[in-house]
C-alpha cells in the first residue's frame, strides 16, 4: 500500500502562482509514475501532469502545458506541482496519484491505471 497526502492548495488570484506537494509513504519502491489530476464541480476527473519516478520523464495535458511544472524528490518521496499563470478555469480539487504499472496509458494519464490516490486539495482561482 502507498499513502499519499497532498498539501498547498488555497485561494489565489488569476495570474498568480501556487505550488502543491504530495508526500508518499508506505510501499513506494514499486512506484513507476506519479501524476496530478483535478476535478472541477460537475466535471469528470482529468489528467494534469505525470512524471516517472525513475528517469523523470514528464507529460502534460495541453491545458497546462507551458504553465505547470511537475517534479519529484526521490529522496523525500515527494511529488510537486508548480502552477503558474493560473486562471479561474484551473479551479478544482487537485489529486496526486501513484501507479505501479508500466505503460503508455500511465504516461498519458489514464486514471484507471493509477493504483493509489490522495484525498485531494482545493485550488480556487479568483478572477
């Protein structure tokens, strides 16, 4: 089992930046990739970004490419998401997730291929 705890959410103004963290604990050595997802009210959960735990290969959703940066600290078992140039459309609950599966679908951010999920942290961007 892997436990994931997100932190760093909050209320910010449009155009500003915010950073999220996700601390992983438990059986993390089998982790292949970790990602960020988000879910806005009335919408389905959507992929934001992913990074492989070994090699640091990253992949982003088009909606955040060039604005968000995903990174990880293997020594601290911590995942990060730096969000810049935020817009009200970025308002959502943000979840981190971990996958022990290897495959293209994991890199492309298919939620069904992620094994563990955090409880989420709210990000609200005001206009």
